[in-house]
C-alpha cells in the first residue's frame, strides 16, 4: 500500500534471502506421480510471479524478457497482464511459438546478442509498439529467470530489473 521504493526493495531482498535459505531444503514428491521440482524451478517461478506483481504495483508500461525456451514469456502471459510482454529469443522455434501467444510480442535476435544489446533493442521496440506515446518516466520491467546451472553461458540477469524509460 503505502511503502516507499526503498521499503519495497528491502522487503524483496529479505524475501529473496529467506527463499534462498529454504530452497536448499525443499524436495517435493507426489504419491500420484513422479513430479519433482528443483529449487531452481521454484526460484524461476518466484521471479516470474514477482515481476508480474511489480508491474502492477509500479504501473509499468511493458515487460521485457529474454527466453531460450519460451517458459518465461508463456508463464507471464498466463497471468493475463494488460501490458505487452516483449520477448527476445535466439531460437526460431521459440520465436514462432511465442508469436502465437496472446499478450506476447516476440522477436528473434542474433546469437551474438548479450544483455546490453537486448536493453537497447528493447527500448526501440517499445517506441515502435507505443508509437512514441511513452514518457521518459514510464517504468519498464526486465525479467530473466532460468536454471542457473544450465544457462550460465547466456550472461543474462537472473532476476528483475526496473528502469525508467529514459534510463534504458
């Protein structure tokens, strides 16, 4: 409700620390099936859901994400946001899959793109989508959530960043 930006960040950092401590002890098994979610899966789902909550709390204008398999954008789209989800992928299959989803605008990028390039191209895509009807103080949420053991080579953040449009 009436929290300041610093209090929100402090609460998020505290929650992250608590979840990190708990995630090492989590092991879920089901008597009906052989379902097991690793602590990394819980963390990625937490990052995705938190980015959705942040966009609502801060009235962000767009969510930008990098995804290798489409899971980030598809999970965000399942939450039915009323802002565009701009997804970047290096895979043709993922790019085509995401273009069929509602609320997702997918773009294929070169395999040589890194996080800084995605931020720059994301800014230009936002200008095109909003047809320059965006102010410099509008907030944009960047999210990337992946299994850290598998995707270390991507050099992407594993978390959420919030920028004002002018800071991208």
